[in-house]
């Protein structure tokens, strides 16, 4: 069984004529739909040959803009993460210093308690002797 072909073999002149008609209709549609300020000039399309080179250029510039934005975002994110890590280390150092001070103060308080007990014992003994 043969499948019917979906391709139509048209003469080249007829196909070129169709393309010209389609381009003309597109240009007419642009004139009717687009406002005068935002309408691209027809001369620009004629210079590119109607192949979409201007669209490819804008696509490439959009890709470059996206890439630059992406790189800047990554750079800023890396800087922020580095700053947060730096703050974590600084905080850890400060907490270590404070805890070592607290330990030394705790030792001093314990020594003062011992001295206080010794003084109280001595005073109690001296009262008893009197």
C-alpha cells in the first residue's frame, strides 16, 4: 500500500509568487495592526531580505542580556554567601571568646566562695574562743 505524499510539487515561479503575496499581506497587516511609532520600517525588512535576520539579532542580544544578568546574579549571590560565611566565623569567634571569659569568671567566683568559706570559718572559730 502506498501512502499519499504530503508534499506538493509546485513550480518555482508559482511558489515565489505565493511568498510575495504572503509578504505583502504581512506588511499590510503590520501597517494596520501596529501603531505608527512602534512599527518597524518596511525598508529594514527589505534590507534583511525578509529572512528574519533582524529577529535573529534581537534574539542574540536577548541571549547576551540574559547571560550578563545571570552572571551578575551569580556574582552577587556568591558575594552574599561569602559575607554570610564570614559573619558566621566572626560570630563563632566572639562566642568562643565570651565562653572563655565566662569560664574564667566562673573559676574566680568559685575561688571567692572558697575564700568566703575560709573567712567565715575563721570568724566562727574566733567567736567561739572569745
